[in-house]
C-alpha cells in the first residue's frame, strides 16, 4: 500500500515592526550561474502557477518560493517519471547535484540577518518514528535546506503529530499562520511530512503618512465600486509605462526587497494583462523600470489570507504521477511506497502605511534633485484591480505573487 507524503508550505508577510534606524544599502551578493538558473526556474514556476490559479474569482496570493522549496525536498527523493514530471512543472533544469546546493545558497542568503527587516525561510521533515529512510536523502536535505529532522508517531497518534506540525508552523510565522494542516490531512498511513515556512516583516523605505489615508472608491468593474482606505505618497520611484499598464516599484528599508505593482490602465484591463503574463514578459517589464522624479501614488490598504490545496493544480500542470499510486519516491526510503496525498499552502499579507517589504531605491530619490526642469508628475492611482509581486532584488527571485480584486475582502 502506498504511504502518503504530505507537502505543506506556509508564509506570512506583514508590517508594523518597531521603528529602526535606516540601514545603508548592502553590497549586492554575488549570484552564481547555478543560483541564477534556480531563480529563473522558480520565477517561471511562479508565473505558471499564477496562470493555473488566476481563473478562480477574487483576490489571489501565494509564495512560489515557499512551494518550490517544499517540493524541492520531495524532488530530492523522486525517481524516474515522477522526477521528470516534477522537474518540468517546477522548472528544475539543473542536475540534482547542482540544483539543491544552489537553492540552499539562495535560502542562506535570504536568512541573513538584517536590522531593517525580518525575512526567514525554514524547512522541516516530520517522519514516522522507527521508519528507515535513505541516509543519502537525509544528508542531502540536511546539507541544503535549513531545518531539522523530527520523528513523530503518525501511526498511533496522527492528531498529536498534526498539532506538533501546526505549532512549528505557528512558531516560524510569528503565530500568523495557524491550524495550517486541517483535521484528517494526516492519517495513520502518513509516513513523511515536508514543511516550509516563509516569514517576512518590514517597513517601507518611504512610509505612507497615516494622516493622508482616506476612504475612496475602488472600482471592482466599470459598474461596481467599494469603499477602501487609500494610502497616499508623492516621491521618486522606479516606474515603467507599458502602454496598456503602469508598473511601479515600491522600495523598503534594507535595500534588499521590493514590491512591484502592475496596474492596468483600464478598470477591466487585468484579465488581458494576466493573459500576456509570461516569465519572459515579466522579466522584460521589470528590466524597463526607470527612476521617475515625482510619482503621485494612491494605493489601497489591504489584508488577505489565502489557502490552497495544490494537488489538482500541480497535477494539471504536468506532474500527476507524484499524486498517484504509481509515484516513485524510492530515493526517500528505498522503496516505491510513498505518494503525495496533499499539498497545502497558506498565505497571509498585510499592506499598510508602515510597510510590507524592503527594496533598493535610494538612488531614485537622490536623482530627482538633479533634474533642472521638472517634468509633469506621474499619477499612479491603484483604484481598480491590479497585480503585485514581492521580489528579492539581490537574486531576482519572486517570493510572493498575487492580485487585488477587492481590497475590502
């Protein structure tokens, strides 16, 4: 009988940390060719998963980094067609001997302490006690993924094991992601659970003035509106006019992370932008960002929580075998007796006047003073559905990706 392998990924992204003195911009970290290739694959997966999920109504938010990392640990034990299908879906183009060290180095970079923000990536393996696992597999995961190997009793105490795993997720996300693994997801037949948690908390480099926040109409469509609190800020930002849309980069303290907002010009223009979203188009648009000396920004304050069971989506993307009785994860325990029973992902984000994440834009502000004749200011009013992402500027990795359809929900 196949034993289920549970993949769990969680993240939290929030603001409102204690005020800290601004830190100087860190020196860019060197990214090796293998790390760049791993980032390229992760970003391609981000866009592909967005395309798979965007047909569902309403807001959307997830962490491709968290999902990719959790499944990379499973991929380390996959063999045959199971491995090839997973490699195709997650765009794992490097051979395993280079992929896992590259991903491990990127995670280590993200986990570097910074006084201006908090960003951490953590992994853990939860295994049935007294079960024999391949030493090579355990060594590979221990060497490349920050986490620990825990032995629990799925067989006799599945609910206790579920509670233990959920407590670990809560600890890694500052109690923002709770009860991630629902009742019934872990059964006596469960033998291994792989978990990943990403936590971020940081301030904008240029915070929005709370006193300037005011309710205004957010246009859900050409005929429907809702009231939402709009934050306002006028400053220099990186900006790109894409003809059918505007793109704005909002920097954060620490000069390592940034939020990019992609706003269609038309109220109903987001579906067309989503259809044109590819890894190459997104990379090209980001490359077109240039300093603009004065941008009048109006952005709704919003909070959202999203939870997904990703098995069907990932199977539809090209890796059905991993979730079937024919799955081959023999690299984990030496026999083909594991299959993935669930892939659970939960995401929470809070965007307010204080911030959400951090990115490099100090030079943008300084350059504004060198303009002799000030051009007309750019107006960036996000009062209708838009797409946004948060990326690690050092590596280019997309950590979070989503859209706001209704900031009131």
